C-alpha cells in the first residue's frame, strides 16, 4: 500500500499548494485593485477641479451679457456718484434687469445676483439674498480685482452659507463703473453632476466637519455613505498633506472605503470648506469570490478540456495504484486459497504476497498447520476447507472474504482432534 499512500500524500500537498497559491493570488489581486482605486481617486480629484473651473468660466460668460448691457453701465455710473435721490429708481430698474437675466441662466441660475457700484457698494440684488442695498464689498479681493478690470471666481461665506463667486467688471465709456457678482451655493445637483463625471463616485462638500451637499449613486449598493465620509474629515484636515497642499492623501475610511479630501482655496486664503471623493475598496472575501468576480471572457479562456483530461489522468493513476496494491493482491490471495480448496496446494506461498496480505496468508497457514497437527494425533482429518474453518457463506465481495479470513484466524485454534 506504499504507492497509494504516497499518491494520497502527494495529492494532499498539491491541494495545499493550490490553496496557498489561490490565497496569494487573492491577496495580490486585492492589493492591485486597491492601488487602482487610489489612482482613480487622484484622477477623480483632477476631474472635479477641472469641472469646477469650467463651471466658473460658464458663469462668468453668462454674466457677460449683463455687464455688456449699456443700461447697466449707465445705472452703475449714476450710482457711483452717490446721489441718494436716484438710488430708489436705480435699484428698481437694476433689480428687474438682474431677475430677467438670471432666469435665463437655467441650471447655472444664481442664488444671489447683485450689482456693485465703483466703490463696492450693493446697488441692487436678485435671488434669495442675504445682502442688502448699501452693503460694502469694497475690500474683498475679488471685487478689488474686478474694479481693476479682471474677471475672477472665488469663494465667499455670506450669512454662514458658502457660495461660489464669479465677478465681472462693468465698463462704461472706457471706465470701470461697477461689478456684477454671481453667487451660487453648493447643492446636491452639483454633487450629483460631479459624481456622474467621475463614473459614479460618492461626492460631498463639507464645511468644517459638517456635510453641506452630497450625492451617493443610487445604482451602486456599495457606494460610500455620507456618514463614512464625515468620519474621515477630521483625520484628513489634520494631516500634513492637507496642511501643506490643501488636499489629503488617499486614506481609508472604515474597512470598506477610501476617500480623498480637498480644500477649496480662494485668493490664496483657505476657507474651512472643501469636497471629498470616495470609492468602495475592492473586497475579495475568499478564493471562491475570484470566480464570481470573473467575467465571461475570463471563464471562456479557462482550458476546460485540458484540465478535465488532467483530472481524469490523475484519477486513473490513483485507481491503478489501488488496483495494483489491493485488488490485484487480494485476487491472488483468493485464487491461492481456492487452489487449496481444490487440493492443488496444501499451503499458501508467502513470497507471493506482501504487506498485510502476507500476514493474512501466514495466519491461514498457521490455522491449517494447527488443524493438521491435531488430526495427526488420531482424529479424523477434515477433508474440506469448510470442515477446517466451519460452515460459512461463500464470500461475494472483498469485504466478505476478509471477514472470512478473520473468522478462520479466530476459530482455527479451537478445533480439536
């Protein structure tokens, strides 16, 4: 039985090696996928930064229609002369013009659209506005730059609410007579748009440790939740990368997700406002998960025919070894005993057997010797094997035959001459 035992040990080692290789493959693939998520998040950050710049440019282009309107230039020129008697009329006409144009901006409609005269004072406003006529924005860098002829986008906090700002100067007869300011808050529609641009990531805008707008893809059950994004804000804004570059490195949030946090910087001064992009980590729970994660092309590329032939070959080797060491020798033993029954031989030849079968043959010979020696002392010599071993059914299988041999070993010493 040495060869079959060696074959079983060899197959056990092979199965163990295959399991170890599968585990290493799973870990390697999971690490590669995790690095791919890191790269995607960095790419997502670049995509969102470009999208926000593009959106600011579109808002600047929209308000160009207002700044190019001569009636706006005239009104702001007159307002800059600080004639209180004319403020009421100027405010009314400008507010109507601002509202009409703002309605045409569609999805880029301003939450606050207001006009400043040349000294940075509010002359008129439209929308849900926390600003009042007469409020001064003179010392705001964006306004200062616009009154010098530059277009600017920035970030303001008005009434505790953060707004994305786009400011454009109003020119009248070669002079800068005022500024039109377009202010739009951070809302869910913006987060949803950015999520779609980045291929279905979870996007959130935060102020401090509070989420002010977010979107989680509904078609992705594994999408990172707002709660998980919040849990990583404190760690991110305290990191060295965030303090130095205004953005964190890719970090894990919980056991199943990764995120990157980016500060929104206005006029080189950071506000406590930023955005987060998050993706779920790849999770290959077990080796069997590799098969469920495989595509149809991966499965079609498996050489099923070759593997099936290899499996059959290994099974054939195992069955051949079992036949050679057990079934073949058992058949020889059975034939040898039948030759004794037919009185062709008186004993089993031990050299024809090995292992356990040699022991069985030796036991049979000892039983025969005991019976024969007892017969020589005067009792009638049994003439058949049944007379020696006792009446028993004819073995119909290898198991029954071995049972008969054990019965012979047990009963033979009890026979008396």
